[in-house]
């Protein structure tokens, strides 16, 4: 199990397209992944509804936990996705 | 045959078979299932994945931004958290329909409670929920049908998203049971030139497959038309196609009197389309969009760039820009901070700008700089002027900041009643008929219950327009019209008869208005105006103008 905290790069936060890209990447990774806003409960990162219901905005810090599969590779990819601005 | 009346949008005609849009499904009853939870679970998962696949394939077909939205919706339909919620409810003995309904509703409420962007996604969840329940019940899915042949769409009303994504090669015409001339459906239909009748209450009785004629100019739907009526409608469709293909010429009356036809635009992006449709300039450029999604006003440089783009597109032509019109139905956080009991009568338009003068100064500075860098003829006007003193204030400030031609919007009865003195203090007037009607009739233009009072044909409104026209003629200053009234081909002639010197409208209305003006001389227009002014109400004024127009056209050869 590996985890890392990352700052959200997308201008409009983790909603709409960025949320879709992120949950798609999680679902295709095959690993069990959770995401939590600082101070919040971890939720299933493969669930677009759970992810957008967190109300994660631009500049928020979130913690990603990856369990199973090629953990480090998956974590690196997800962190890169989250820190990129997809709303440009 | 049977006539169903409603409000026509535009002047088009369409003939075709009816396809009704499925009504919203009722809430599934909460009763114990006679199947076991495993079996109900299979049903639910099967329908969820069918709907997800449907949404994804619609997304792939649509492409662009719609693809992302539809793909996200497809993911929501198969969302693991949602399926957990469904499974939990099935375990208590609920039916798949009810469990799906409740699971979506719980997320819908959660998102709606978060407000803003999240609340909009809540509507998406309702839509997905409806689709899944329809599939479970083997009912047609709600939403715009795609029967595979061109059709006339009949619906209670359309969601803005439905109207925006209508396939115009398939939808020949649109009839809604609800909705008025200022509803979203009407506005979008006008913008996209869809032949439409809104508020046709009796259209609910039409059945799938019925052939109907949608006659927007006549405000009616002809059910079970005769062969002769169909042939007549088809001839009119061909005539209109020829009209659209005709070369665009400057607007003028039959006797050659020029009446410049201008475009209403909300962003520089619409410029090319407006020019293609023959706009001779811009009669109303709304600047709100630059400000609407912002927490603070855009910088002078950002504004200047956009204005330069607009003015460059209309090089050598007139462009009338309205400074920021915030308040009432379009409040801005940095301008309208205090809640008001009656926003339409509150701190809006020039009143709000005076209150936050730095915003007005920056906008005028950006406009003057864009003007200096381009060759269009820039005119700038202020919204919601009610007094001569406000006119003087705006004229002095705009002149100080380098604007060469300044004017006012006439939207309040007060400005119309003292138009001679208002015009003495500026260079031109432009009548905003939507607001002028709202304030003259004391009827909120956003309120459906008083929509019957919201007609620019009312003689009280026409009288005020006549007063402004007369004041403009006496002072030798232009009086334009920039409300939806100018887009009605017959009313456009009446407005010219009342003294309007130019007409500005959605670009899609230009061809019809151009053709209508060419049928009447200046004297004819005055006769139509007098007939309408003398009527006792809006409907009677429209009738009187129609009668006067038929009399004129009957005595001479048909227009080219």
C-alpha cells in the first residue's frame, strides 16, 4: 500500500472532465484506490459520484492511497493527473 | 382538419409526421418486490449497463464537449458507489425500479445541496435515473426521440439541453404544450431558426404519426390537413428557401428609404454569422458575458482585446455597444451586493454603474482604446436611463474618456415621455422593447403568470415608441430599436412607421424582416402604425396592422 498527498491543478477543481479522466484512470488501473480531502474520509476513487461529491476545488490537498497491482506506477500516474490543469 | 393555436416563433412553415416526446415517468411505488434481491439486482445491473452503453455511444456520435458530458453520465450510470446504494436497498426487499430511484435521488440531493456547478450535475442524475427506470419498465426513454426519419417534435416543454442538441436535419418543426414567447425553448428556437409553436395547449391531443402543418407565421398547428393545405405549405417552404438563398441587400422600404438592419450580439464570436446573414452593423452588443462568470471585473486589457476583435470584424460599419447592464435578472457579485425586494426596479443598469463608477470608467476606457485601433464606427449607450440628469452624467463621462458618439437606451416610460429633453443631452436613442414593455405594462417579464401582458404590440407601448420617434425626427437624431419586437416582420414595419430609423435583431430574423420592409413604402408604414396605435389592445393592434397590410398588398402586384 502506497500513499501520497497532492495539490489539485485543475482551475475548476476535481469536477466534470478532470473527475472523469481521474476515475477512468483509476478504474483501468485494476488497483484499489481511495481519495480523501484533508481531514475527510477516504472514498472509492473509481466512483465518479463519490469523487465529485467531495467538492474538491483547485488548490485543495488530497491524499491518494493505492493498494494492489503495480502500486508505484499507478500512484505516479494518478498524482500527475491530479496536479495537471485539465481546464486550460 | 383542426387548428391548434399557440405562439409562433419566427416565420417558418413545416410539414411532417408527429413524434411525441415521452413524458416524465412517475415516481416508482415503494412496494415489496415479489422477486428475490439477487434477481432484482440482476435486473438493475442489466438496465444500468444498457443505459451506460447508450449514453457512451451517444457521446461518441456527438463528439466535442458533449462527448465528455455524456461519457461522464455513462460512468455515473455504472458507478460502484451507486450500485452499492442500490444493493443495500434491494436487500430490504425493494423493487429494482424503486431502489434505482432512491439511490439516484440520494446522490441528487447531496449534489443539489452543494449548489453551483454540483447542482447542475444533479439534473444529469435525474435524467439518468429516468432512463434506467424506463428501461426497467420497458417504456420509451424520456428525452428527444430519434425515429430515424424527419419529424415534427411535440413535447410538453423542452429542457434547454434538449433544445440545444436537437438534430436540425431530423427535427422539421417543434410544438410545445407549455412555454411562452420568452421561454428558453422560444429563445433557442429563434436563435437556431427552428420552426416552432410554443404554448399550444391542445397539441397534447396529437398522436404519433399524425401529419401536421406547423405554421409559425400564423401562430397555429394544422392537424389532419387537406391535400390542398399540404401543397400550399410546401409551396411556402420552397418560397422561403428561395428567399434565404436571395442575395442579401441593405434594408430598405419599397420606396427606397433606407432602414439599416443590424445584429444583436452577445459576443464577438457571432460576428461572422451575422455578416453572412447581411447585418449592416451591430445595433446592440451586450457586454455582460465578459463579466458574468467573474468574481471581479475583467481588466481593461482583456476587455480591449475583445472589443477590438468585434470592431475589426465590422470594419467600416456601425457598432453600438451597451455598457454593462447588470442587476435584475443578471446580478453580478461585485456590483450588486445588497439583496433587493424588487430587483427590476432596483440598482441596475446605469444606476449600478454610477454606484461603482470605476467599472464604468474602465469599460469606457477599453472601448475608446479599441475604437482608436480599428476603423468601425463605435457608438456607446447606457442602459436603464430614466432621467435627463443620468443622460448628462453618462454623456459627460463617456466624452471625457474618448467616446465620440454616446446615446441612451429607452427602456423606461419616463425616458420615452421626455425623449426630446433626453435626446438633447446625447447623440442617439435605442429603444429596448422588452424592458419598455415590462415597465409600461407593470408586468414582470420573467413571470409566466403575467406573460399575456408582455406584448410590444400593446398600443400603450407603441404610443411611447411614437413619442421617441417624433422627438428623434425633430432633433435630427437616430432612434433605433433593439428588442425582440424588431424581429417580428410586420411589427418591424409598424416600428418604422412610428419613426424608428434602424432595426436590430437576432441575425436569424434579418432575412424575413428585410423581405417584409421591401413590401411597404414610408406612407404604408405610417398607415400601419396609425392602425395599430388606434387599437384598444395588443391583439387588436396586431389584427389592425394585418388588415391594413392586406389592403395595401391586395391593391398592387405581389412583391418580388
